[in-house]
C-alpha cells in the first residue's frame, strides 16, 4: 500500500493508531524495539524513509540557527518578516526533534524487543 509519492513505510506508519506510534517512539528512546515484530518493522521502514528525505541531510540545527539569525537581523526593518524568521526557527526545531525520534527508531531495529 504505497502513497502517491511512493513511500509505503510512511503510509503504514500513518495507518498505525497514534498510541502505538507513541509506544514505538517511547521504546526506541530507551533503546528497545517494539515487542510486535510487524509494528517494529513498520516503525523501522518509516524511520529509514524519513531519514532518506533531502531535508534531513543538512545538520539538524542549521535551519533554526539561520532562521533565528534572519529574524534578529530583519527585525529592525519589519516585524512581520521577523515573524517569518521565527516561524522558520520553530519549524526547524520541530524537524530536528522528529529526525532525532526517527534515528532512535532506526537504531532500535537491531535491539532486543522490550517487555510487552
């Protein structure tokens, strides 16, 4: 079941209930794989697809730092433009957080399953 952009892992990940996705991410944060092998495989497929996207290649804090610098510089000229820079900074921090979660899930693929 592939999405229109050809990412079956992402489609399967989104099909999981929200609490199951949170459980996969929480266990991965502790270095554990999900006890259900199918759910663990779906999480690992999502993590590999997420980390392979082009916007995950630059260093994680690059976008927030550049956006924050832009906001500070442009504030003298336009508060609205500074707001755009701050929005980019917040978006960059969210991408960084999600990238970190995906790395944890990908690393937990080879770990022992945690207790059920």
